[in-house]
C-alpha cells in the first residue's frame, strides 16, 4: 500500500467513525426528546396535558389563532372563540371545538370582517376579546366583542354584537355602540345561575370598570349599568365560586404584562373588595408574562376553574401564546401558580388541599 493510499484509508475510517458516532448521538437525543414528548401525548399523538406558553397546534397541525378569547360549553363540546391575528392585523373571530380541552379542531371563522366599506366591521377594523354566550330563550348564540372602527385607532371604543343559530357560526353582525353612551374597550360576558347575562367593560379611557345587565335576548345592554370601580383596570375575567363573584383584571400597559388583581363581591353590582394579586410564585408580579382574558368553569368537576391569559407578542400578534393555568384555592381564596405542564386531574388535587 502506498503512503497516500494508507493515509486515505485512515482518513476514511476516521471519518466513518465520526459519522457513526454522530448518528448514534443523534438517534439517542432524538429518542430522548421523543419519549419526553410522548409523556404528554397519548399513543394516537393527541395532546394529554397543557403546556402554557408553548405553541399550541390544532388538529391540522396549525397554531391555534384565537387570542383574547373565551370559551363556551354546549352539547358536550367546548367552543373556543378568539381574535384571529395575522402579523398584527385583526382578521375577525375564529372558533375551535374540543371535547377534552387539550385537542382542538378549527371550525373556521365565526365572524369575518366584510368588504362593504360602509359596515362597522369592514376589513381594517379591530375586533378584540370576543366572548360568546347561549341564550336558552331565543336559542341563539350571542357574541360580544370590542370593536374599533377602521382608521380610527382605539378612539371608537365600542361594543359589537353578532348572533348565530350555531355555535360555529357564521355569526351575523348586528350592531356596534357605546353601552349607555359609555366608552367600551376590554370586555367579558358572564351568565349567572339565574340565566341573566352581564357585560363587564373598561370605560372612560379604561379608568372605570363597569357592568351592565343585558336584555333578555342578550343583544343589548339595559340601563342597569353601574361602575364596579375606578382603578384603571382592564382584561376582566369574572367567575363565581361558592356564592361569591371573583374578578381578575390587569393594569393598563397595552401589550406589556403587568400585575393582576383579584376582587371579590357577594353581588355583581358590588361592593367589590380588593383581595390582592392572585398570581403566586416566580413571575407572579407580571402575571407570568400574560394578561387575563377568561376563567373557565370546567364541566363535570365541581369548583374547578382554568385561568386563561394571553402572552402577547406585539411584533407578531398571531404568535402570541396562551397561558392556561389551574385555579387553586387556599381557605377558599383563589390563587394561580405557574406550571410548565399540567393536567385537568390536577384540579381535583387543588380542591382537596383547599385549607
Ligand atoms: C391592551 C388590551 C388589548 C389590546 C391592546 C392594544 O391593553 O388589553 O386587548 O387592546 O391593549 O394595545
């Protein structure tokens, strides 16, 4: 063998060795990663846990696009309504459906913006924080959302109302207005045990938080419309636990996270008492980077709630992430702790340790 042939063979066998080593390393890392992922997935590849802040894919493998949203439970199905965002721009309201809260099917646009330039929801308007409730009397699904008119920034401060015969829409846009003449930006809806529904909204440049009882058809506010408190709060998420009403809100710092607060009242019209910051542990002082949008009562579990927030990404709003976290209780006072990953069964434990 010549010197050259020898060194070529040595080079070949060395590089083969390196290649093999790299392949072994790759396969072992890959299978480690895969088995970590398998822990939170069922054998069919479906999700079996929540991973707050991670990209959440729907059944077709696309990231869920439903920001500032809220959920409705009907016909043994959860429906998730939220803002469709495309690189910052508002594109309407999406709806997804799920049986288990982990796995979601995209049902399409529940409410689309329209080409008609005379419509309040013409393309270019801003639709935020949509919420849908079901009216037992009219058998209609009623959507309320925060609407800003095209080209007017955030100055219109209106509530929009749309209606549908089906939970997945399409919803028909009815009207937009300032409830009882009041500015209306961040908002939520709440249906009480007696079937009455309420609109909770930030008003007077977000300095006031107000609540209005809705008409029986849920399509309009009544004049029973009152101030909850003037503390410059927004992103209201209201829920009822053991005959008390709880309201989580954020401060007003645009897309940037801030400190949440919790208020409690025995009646929706107050008086509302400040409890404190319901977030606990590392990251709590900035709501773990998120902003409240909804608190979901979990079906089939007594006193079990999921706190939902948006971790906004203003440069690419579509990629804003969802923070869903379990609501825990201590001496019957709700609080929320960060979890990298959790399951609905954790809520049972939360209730058992409510002492
Ligand atoms: C936030 C509000 C969001 C959106 C944003 C626009 O304060 O909660 O829904 O309106 O401002 O900057």
